[in-house]
C-alpha cells in the first residue's frame, strides 16, 4: 500500500500566476514526499466563493502564501477552514492602507490612483506593477523576466485589489496560527518590511528571515536560501 502524501497548499500574490510558488518545491524529493496544489483565487469573483472553494483543501499540512495569498491564508486559518501544521508567509500585508495604526501603509491618494489606473488600462498598470515588485532587488532584471502578470483573469483583479486594501489583520484572532516561517525583503516597495513586526507580536511560534537587497519577490531573488530555510523549518 502506497503511503499517503502530505498536501502543500500554495496561494500566489495579487495579479500573479496562481502556480508561481510551486517552483519553490521543484527540487530534490519534494514532489515525491508532498502533493502540491495551487488555488487560483483570481478566477473567483468574491471572497465567499474563495472560502467555499478552500474547503477542498481542509487537509493541507503545509500552507504557503505570498502577499495577498498569505493574508488570505491567515484569514482562512482564523476561521478554521484549514488547519495546517506549518504556515509559510512571503511578505503579506498586515494592513495595506495607512491609518493611525499602520503608518507604513499605502496613502489614500495612492490607493485611489491605483483604482483609476485599473479602471483605465489594467494591463499597462500590471506591467508597471512588475517593476515595483522588482524595485530595490539585487536581481531586479531576473524578477521582471520571470514574473508574468495574470492577464487571464484581470477583469477580477479590481475586486481582489479592493479585498486586499480594505482588510486589516487587526480584525482576526491569531491564537490558532500554527508554527510560522516568515520571509521579507528589506527593499520591498509594495509591503514595507516594518509590517513584519505586527505579525511577530501576534503569532506565538514565529520565525522571521529577512533578506538585504530584496524586493517583493524573495522566492525569485533568494530562492536557494528560502529552500534551505524551509527544509530546516519542516524538519524541526
């Protein structure tokens, strides 16, 4: 009888290919030991549909999320829709918009500017967004070449942008969070690195790894270092 394999659930970042995180595990015996699945939330038109779809992944042992994907995992765990043993986060926003609680968030005027840009020409804006993700990264050219905007469902991106900007992790309880490994780049121009401190203060079993000369895509810029850290994290 073949031994059942643990499930790794991957949630990518806003406007990115839904399976972009699978490359992290594309080496060694990960594909032999784990079943790796990516949920394409950009194909869904509302948060309720996403949470309903997530029920199909309730048995995941490891959950990994990048940016908005990480925030959605936190919300899902807080609602007990999934109960992973390990959580891996890549630069998720604790709160995207700036207010009296989060000074390092996006100003309201920039939020409205992005809204208008998405309305006028989504594809042009998304290509500019790639440059923002690569900003301050030692491998900026490689990131721009490797990342590809998800134009297939770009008509849904306006909804998910609103979902990203209008949610705050101050609204969830962190007592149910599993062991968490957190990655962030010091040069991140999308989610300021200081937001990691909010997670560090809320999650009991929290390990953070930060990279110098790294932007918003640490899994591309520092892939080998991330793989090694994840291996150690899962073995402990």
